[in-house]
C-alpha cells in the first residue's frame, strides 16, 4: 500500500477514534448529570418522607388529648355519675365510646407508621410462650365481639416452641388481623392458629369466613391507605393502615406477611417470623431525636 494511502487510512482511523472519544465523553457527562439529578430527587424524597413522618407523629400526639377526654366523659356518663340515662341516651353513649375507640386505634396506627417510616422504633425481644399471647388476645377481644353470629376461636398452638422475639409487636400484628376479620365477617368464625413451618420459623394465621378479597386486590392489600371497594367497606371507618403497619412490623421482626383469599369465600392472613429474632433486628432504629 502506498505511503500516502496508509497516511489517509491512519488519519481517517484517528478521526473516527476522536469522534468516538468525544461521543463517549458526552455520554459520560450525561450519565454524571443523570446521577446528580437522581441524587437530588432522592434527597428531596427523603426530606418529604421525613416531613410527612413528623407531621403524622405531631398530629397523632395532638389528637390523643381530646380523644382521651371524650373517652373519659363517655365513661362518666356510662357509670351514671350524674344520674340515670334513658335507653336512647345509653345507646348514644355506647356509640360515642365505640367511635372514640376506633378513632384512638386510627391515631395509634398513624403514630406507629410514622415511627417506622422515620426509622425510630424499638424491637425488644424476649422469650415468651404463644399460649400467653393467645390468652391476652382472647381477653382483649372478648368484650369487643357483639355479633352473636360470629365466634372467635384460638387454636391450641401445639408444637410451637418458646419464641425469642418482640411479643408486643407480634400481638399488634395479630390484633390488626383479627380486628380486620371482625369488620368483614358477619357470619361464621374467625380462627387464630400457629404452627412451626421450619426449624427456624413459625407461622401464624387468622382465617375468617367473611366477604373475602378478589385476586385483583391482593397486590395492594398491604399498601398504605388501601381499602377494598365493597358495600361493607363503605359503611366502615378506617385509615387502611392496619395491614400496611402489620407488614412493616413483621419485616422489623425478620418475617413477612401473606394473604390467601377469594371473593365471598373468606380470607386467611399469615405472618411468619423467625423463632429467634436476628441480632441485627434487636436494636433501636434512631436516626434523629424521638418525636
């Protein structure tokens, strides 16, 4: 090949390499700019989440005082301290008590969710027996069940060993599941059970004979503020936070939640947790001062 032709080929190759290098530099600058934008958006999202969590915590704390006052006044009226009540007045006082208790539960869910989102919640593990947790839940719900067509059954937890976990948070998850089942079960039973599913894990189930949940809603049922579109749902109050909070509490305990349900065929909510909580979970998540 003549020298001048080799020179032209070399020059063309160098020009092509320079063009590729310039294109690569431009791409790198674009990638760096994109990373910077993503970092800025992530920071904005973090700040927005922190502000929301602070607002929820502040609002929840502020609501507790008037709720407590309403409940105290209702108790005074119910105890007839200022005199007897007519049948209609007694009915109205019971309505006030029920409504204020539901409101208190909503506020507590909001406060707990705010703490979880802000990374400020304590996992306090200890050894406990499931029969004790079931006994406490049974006593808690006994005065709440007013529908004679629904029975709440706690199965004996055979084969379930002592657990080293946070029994209060586990009880809160099961309490949310049972409360949810009571809302949507008008006839039949709600059955609470526990079984060992492996050498390391125990699974709890709350099964009901209620309205059930269609498959298209399963993906969203554990999301914040999620509620099922049904005639019964529209008649009931709630924030839709109970199941979302249960999911997050289960994750803090190193476990997970699950659902099996069909429309008009009842639902079963599951929570599976380790028999012994991992050491990494047994500490206080606190990135800033408590609210």
